C-alpha cells in the first residue's frame, strides 16, 4: 500500500512570517572604532578629487619641453590648445574652451573606470553613501534597491571602461617611452623613473580589475580546455587579490607623477639626471 | 589562570527581551561558547543557545559578539581583555525564537528556490570526468558550513526586511555561482540570478567575506564573477551578438 | 487529551545525517511520502565532522583494488567479528554509491585523468578514500541535502507544494516509538523550539541517529550523540549487539581543555604525518601486533619510501587500524613519554612544505590556528585518543536493514555488526551510503507489502506525553532533586574513566554501580522554565537514553573477557579465538519504566559463507579462528 493522501491534520502555521527580530534598539553593538576606515576613505578620495580637478583645468605645468615629460593628467593631448611637443598623436582637434580639460578624451573613461570599479564601489558605497558605513552597522536609508535599477545599473558597464582604460594605459606607456628622448637626445633621469613606476602600477591596477579577470578566463567553464587562458587567469587572479592596494597606490602615484612634472616643468625643481 | 568574565547576554523572545549581565568563570583557552555553557550549567539552565559540533564545522552557533557576527565556538576569550564586558546577542537579521536562538528558515526557503544541479542527460554514474582545475572554484564555495553569518551581516536584508522576498543573500548567490562554475552543469542560471534571486541588490561592500568563518572569498570569487556573467548575458551587446553569431555556449 | 500535532507519512526517518538522508532519497524515489526528523537544523548533523574520506574500491588510484580487497581489509580491521554479509554488501556497493553522489552534484578531488582521487588511510591496503580535502563529510551531507531539495523541487512542479511528499522536521526530537500488535505504528516527539508535541503516524521508521559519544567526557562527538536511536530501538523491543566495542580515535586534540577531544583527521597521517613521543622517537614501529606482522614496514626508511612507491614497500605503522594506534599512544603517555598536555606529537610540519599542508589539510590548519594557536605548518600537533564511534548498535538484517521489530529499520552508526570490533577509517561514510540506501529500500518494500496500516493508540500518545513532561513536575517524595547537567557530567566522567580505552574488571564494576546510582537519581531530575527551547529539559530527556546505552556498554564490556578491536581489557590482554564468533546481545525487559532494566546474552555469529572465507589465506585465518572452525577449510583438507 502506497502513499495515503497528504492532508495535514493539524494546520501548521508559519511562525517566521509573524515573528519579529530581537528587540535591540542600538544601531550597532560594535565596540571598536568602526568609523575610522570610512572616514579615512572619504578623506583620501576627497584629497585626490580636489587635486585632480584643479590640475585638470589648470593648463599649465603639464609638459616639460626639455625632458619631454608629459603628465598622465593631460594624455593624450589632442588639440591646438596643447603646448608644443605634448601632443604625441597630433592635434586633430582645434582650440578647446577653458572649461573642457585638455585630456577630455581619456579623463571621462578613467573616471568611469574607477567609479565603476568593484573596489571603489565598495569604498564609496560604504564611506560616502553609508550603505552600510561598516559591517553590522545600520545604514541610515529607509529604502534600498542596490544596483538593480538606474542609475546604478550602469555599473554593469565596467568592462567597457576597462577596455578603454587598457587603451589609455597603452598611451601612458607610450608617453613614458617617449620621455626617454628629450631635447638633448636619449637620456634618463628621475622623471623617467617616476613616469615608469607610475605606468607599471597603472598596469597593475588595470590588469587586476575584476572585469579583466572575467574576460581573460573567468567566464570559461573549463579551464582545462584552454591552458593559456587559464594561465593568464591565474596571473590576473594573483594581481586581483591586491586590487584594493593598487587602487590606492595608483591614486598616490598619479598625483605624485603629476606633481613632479608640474614642479620640473615650472622650474621649481630640476630633474635629477642619471644619463644625459 | 581563570578569571571572572563579564558577560552581557540578550535574553527574551519575539515579544520582548533585554540585555542581562552575568559574571562567569573563564579559563585558559576557552571560547565564548564555553562560557555560555557554563552559564547554562550553573546560573540559567534554560538559556537557549543553538550549537552542535563546537569545532567550527557545522555552523550552528552563529550569533553576534560585541556586535559582530561570529561563531560562538570559534571566538576565543583571549581576544578580549579581562575587564571587558562581552555582549552576546542573537543574529539580528532573523526573527528571534528565544535568547540566542533565531529562526533561520529564510535561508532554507531561499535554498529551495535555486535551480538544482543539472548534469548532462546521457552521462551515467561513474562516467563523470572532471579536471581538478575545473572543480577547484566550485569546491571553494562548497566549503560553506551554512552558518548564515553572511546572510546575517548583509545590509540588504539586515537593514531592509522588505528585501527578503527579492534577495537570496550571499550564501545562495554563491550557490548559483558554484553551479554556474560546475564543469558538468548544463543549466543557465544567469538571467534568473538577476531577476529572481536579486544579484543586483548586492553592492559588493564585502561584509559577507569579512564574516565568513571558512574564509571563503565570497565577493571576489563568487559574487563579482557572477555579476560579470550576468553582464555577459544581459548587459553586454557584443557578447550577446557573438553568442548569436557563433552559437557559443559557455566557452 | 494532550494537544498533539499529527502527521501521516509512509516512512519516517529519524536522523538527518548521511544514512538518514540517503534513506530518505531512496524511499522518496520509490514513490513514498517521507518525513525526516532531526534534532538540529537540517544539514548540521554529525556527518559534517567526518574529514578523511569515503572508502570505496573504485580502483582509481591503484588498479589492484577491488571489492574483495576492501572486504578483506574490513574483516581484518574488525578482527573477524563483523557481520560478513554486511561487510560484503558494503565492499561491493560502495563504489556505486560514491559515483551516484557525483550525479547529485558532489565535487570530489580529482586524479590527473579526471576521475575521483583516492587517499590512503589506516587499515586500507590501497589508496581508497574518495575525499574533498579534509571536509568529505560536509560534502556528503551537503550533496544529499541538495539532492533532497531537488526532489522537493520536482514535487513542487508536480504537486504545487515543495513539501507534498517529502518534509524535513528540523529541531524536532523523537522520544518514543509507538507500536500496535508488535508492529511500528508511529513515532512521538516534540519540537525543540516550541516544546509542542508531534505525532507521526507511520508504518515504517528508519533509525539513523548516529552514536553514543556524549556518554563519554572526551569525545569527538557533538551533543546530538546521545544514543537516541539505540535507546528507542531497545525500548521498542529490538536488540543491540557489540555494544562493548567503542572506538577511540587515536588523534583528538588535547589542548586547550575546552577543545579536548575534537578530531584530528587520520588524513594527516595518510598524507605523511608521523607520530612521535617526547623523545622524538617514531614509536609506532614498536607496536605492530602479531596479526599484522609482515604487512607493515618495520623501519623508518621503508615506511617513508611507501608514500611514493606503495607497491614495493610496506606501509607505515602510523597507519595501523585505529584501535592499535590509540592503545600505543595510551601506553606511551602512561610510560612517561607523552607531550606536555598528556598526548603525543603528530608531526606534519617537518614532512611536507607549508603550502602543501594548507592545501591538503585546510580545516586542520584552520582548526589548530584558531582554537589552539598552533601553526601546524611549523609545529607538531599534540594529540591523544578521543571517543569517536560506537561499533555496536541495533541488530539488523544485512540486506534490508530491518530490525527484529516489524517496521523498524536502522542504518549508519546506530546499527551494529558491519564493523565488527573496530571500524576502519573511511568505512563510516561508505557505510552510511550503502546501508542508508538499503534501509530506504527495505522500509519502502515493507510499507508496500502491508495490507493494513497499524494504528496509533491514543493511550500510548498520552503516556508518551506524560513521560516527556515528567522533568517539569519535580522530584517524587523521598527523591532528591537533581540538576540534569550535574548528572550528565557524572555519567560522562565515570564512563570515560572506568569504561574507557583500557578496561579492568573492578573498574567496570564500579562504573556499573555508579550507573545504578544514577538510575536511582534520574527520577529526581527537575528542570526550570517552560517548554519553549529549553536546553535543560532537552538534556533531561536525552539523559535517559545515555544512561540506558551506557549500561549496555558497561555490562557487555564486563562480560567479554578478552581484548579485541575497540574493547581492550587490562585483565584479559589477549584476543581469544573462542570469543570470535560470539556476539553479546543487549535487550531490555518490556516495562513502563523510563529506563528499563538491561540484560545481556551471548549468541553465536553465523559462520562466514565459504566463498568469502576462501578469500583469506589459511595462515591468516588461523590467527583469529579456533581449530575446530577451520577443520573444513579446503586448504586443510587438501
């Protein structure tokens, strides 16, 4: 004899639907200084944004004509407004009004790359939007929809910003190589080291990107069927673990590189030359 | 060696409750669960706490210690100073049953909504061939002991009860990732991950990863790769076109 | 009448560990409606603690492996006391059961050609254990849990309700089995959460409740292991066998005190870890018993070569069966060569590179780091024996897992016979799968063969309810009030000290006296508060089961005057061939007492089928069998 009809003789109510949470009113019971990391993040990001904005619109001190150092903040420089020698790819565009930065082609993409970056998202969602300010600390918003709708659904376009950032990193590399040939021919100074270190770290940040990890190999179901892509994925994964560190380090190196070029080109300091 | 530790434990049920102070003996090498047990055996025999293996393997004794989601059996007393008051409360995201015990049925409901493992139909038992490099990613997620601390800490539902219907939580989004990366699974759960299970709610603030007692990289290895896969399926016209033209499936 | 929630199912499985879940899957796939009842949350059962692996002679790592070799290893490990039919079924069916798990989604570690990788373990001739790092039990339970979810999803598609035919009753404890005319008619229990009573009307109950470890102080078992299934079966009229055989796992943590007993997987030794005493000596070479002479390396050089070339060298004695290793550690400590905290050293740090240790033994690394502040890639672990497994259990029919009570089935640790006097590592997980499935099948066939379903009598329900709430009523006149926690501690202490790893007649007698005292005091157990999630009350009810089972263990141990497998007598240190085919059967008188009186009787084991006996060399059998038993052996006759 098989299954009798299944009618529960006693209706079982669903307690979960009616039950409430433990009545604890405190926003958090954390006893550590959980507010320190979001505060530091905010300060760090604000400092960079202010510096970068000011510098992007300054239109001075971005190219050292003697050593051919070009700051990444103005690369690529494509308009007639660029100072002589700084336009490595010609000047297909005429004069630009002052409210448009000279690197108008790269800056939006770089900004987008970082804004949609999985690490920076965490950083500003936590420290600026307080969603949540720290783990197990209640957020102040009544409603939350996350990245399910506009505008935040645009975060899904991160991979396109990655493709753009990849091209820009190539341009920055080209700039850094060109800087080995100054007015006096091939030479090598501290500025070259600065540009080179910056470019290497930019590559580290760009290649450690989660989208890069996905497109190089992460999307595959069978690593074993494509050993080359698996190897690349492994390397990218190793970098990816440090994506956060690279995100912060490159903010610093970008600013310092720019500052160095600024100071050298305005003759506040002289470039330390090793060769020629 | 031993000292009198100050414990503040939430006691009550879904009607009401409050934090109550106790003083309990603590000895070298003990964990918070040892003290809760001593409290039970000596002062409050009906103090409710859920526990099982006491070795960090079953994920039963999840609660919050000083406001942080933790396994009571893996929280050593030595991380606190002797004069510190240690506050132990039930997981906040779930309805409380009594004292430190919560109703975690939300998780079991969500588990049932994830489409199960779907092997190729013609493959017989014993014929499964998989390479270690291909199973490794999913194996990391299968370390999960289902303590539900990630679900507890996730602000999407911790701070917004109303999101519980639309959001499966890190544990079950990771389960989707595990199946998506399973070398022999033939189902496609990418679209549903976004529409039915609420992957879009995740804003990758990484609290799930921070609390995971198994140190699974939930965000970096499961949620973000899953978001990228969803982007492949839903938000990337080039990939979409490529799939249409070349009829690739899954790589 | 008492308010009771009622449910009706074809099969009720008690216990949601590996055996229980496998039984559920099988019974459900046969089309029956099934309930699974578990004391903890779903997926938390003790099976998650199994680390090393699941033994199955798939022959992936060494093509020489087959069921016959596995069968021989199992019989040897159990010192030929095993139920040979169970050992045969187990060895034959284990590979299919493992492969089946892959179809449910399990991801075992792989060999280079993509098959399931297998690892070495104590007592197994070849690398045989399918594993996932050192969390194989978790993989098993999660896989079957997810399979059950997928069965529920199918029911949802078909009937519009996930729980139409298969429901999990989590945090629910069964306290009584009910019968009509000698047949199972139902199971009575309570919800831990609300304390409300629940009745399952069912013609078939599968017990899969695991072991009895919580009767001992130092144990690797969780609180659930209170011998519920053993006690339920006894009270329902079934027999227990082999209860004197309790396995002490040689390597449990010994420090700090709060984690004393937590398991350190045998996989540590399987992957190269060695045992050393305080003088740095690899002492296991001195403890190879006569029956295993010749099968194990007698010097360090050969033992070390064996890891790389198992065909040309003999295995290391660090991987002797668990009973041998546990006794050796015990002796070393007793003779003053132990580690600072009363164990010995288990060294993997000097044997493998740190990365490799972390990769192969991640949860061991984690466990020592978090709980003992020991980095096992740098320092040796301190380990000592811990109560781990009970070989004894409900006597069942090997093919159907049916007990002597119609409608009552048992599988896994709570059943007895399969492992004889000592279980090999890795044979537990495979046991769960093989006999869990058979119990599901057995129960299904039984239900299908019934013409009429037995009815539950209202009086039985009322009586069961009264017994369950008794601890709230306070002690009877003239009996002192008792705290369940205190009584439990006393029970654990005496079992641990007096019926532990090494046993003596006078000590066991003392234990029996102590148990008798606890039996008198147990009626006085009183609990405070109300029925809603009250751990004191839960313990009070579990305590009765622990007491009953402890009495079986102590009485049987006193009766068996030899040393064999998990039963070591200081006063009878030798194995005695006369005892080999004797099973000690534990049963209780039919009474209304909460803890009925226990009786022990010896009965002969059925002789091994000839074709199986012939799998062994005569010279090996001579070490275990009496002359008379071997008179008909073909080698003798020839």
